[in-house]
C-alpha cells in the first residue's frame, strides 16, 4: 500500500490576498480531494484485504 505523502503546509497569511470566492473554492477543492483520497484508500484496502 502506498504511504500517504506529506503535503506542503500553506500558511494562512499567504492566503490573505485571495478574494473570498477564490479562498472558499480552494478550501472546497481541498476538502473534496481529501475525501476522495480517503475513499480511494478505503477501496484499496478492501480490494487488497489489507488494513493499516
């Protein structure tokens, strides 16, 4: 099973310059990608019969 990569940290101060619409779109995108990744990991564990 591939390990979960360490993602870069984005400081909130660097996001201050984003307009509200872009900020919330980015936050929603991040949440959806995270949800998808956990779902795919669960499927992989189910298919491979592995649980970590």
